[in-house]
C-alpha cells in the first residue's frame, strides 16, 4: 500500500537553469509528446575526436512517415551562430522541427568600433 504524500513537501526549480537541466527539460517535453528520445548524441570522425553533439533528439512514426525533432539547450550566451548551426543540423538530419531552449535573453553584439 502506498503511503500518503507529505503535504508539506515543496519542489521548486532554481531561478536560473543550468545546461543539463535545460537538456533534461527538452528531453522530457519530447517524451511527453510521445517521441522516442535520445540525449547527447555525438558524431565522431577519424580526423577529429568530436564533430557535433545534439542535446536531445526525438523521433516518432506518424502519418506514415518519420517525424524528427532536435533540441539544443543553452544556459549561457547564444546568438546567430547558434541558430545557423541548429538550422544546419536540422537540414542534415532531415528533422521537421529544431528548437533552441535558452535561459538567457539574446543580447546583440555591440557593432560600434
């Protein structure tokens, strides 16, 4: 028999999430959506140790075809380079959706010299 939950127990998230927490959140969203989830996928080649890492990748077979979603998590600064990298991964993996989850607002670079 299950014991009743203690009503005084409170679980809360920190004010600012770190990269691992954001990755877990992204993977959980995919899993709740019914997708098969694989985290921290790394592609390696002979000449270099690591080429790319995908924080979370979800896939499901729906409507007679595969549906793929890529999650990229950023806890620190991010910018246009991260968006283009994510777009490249989306095209390379033929994903339907690519999502950038972040905990900091975008700050455009200062272009004044």
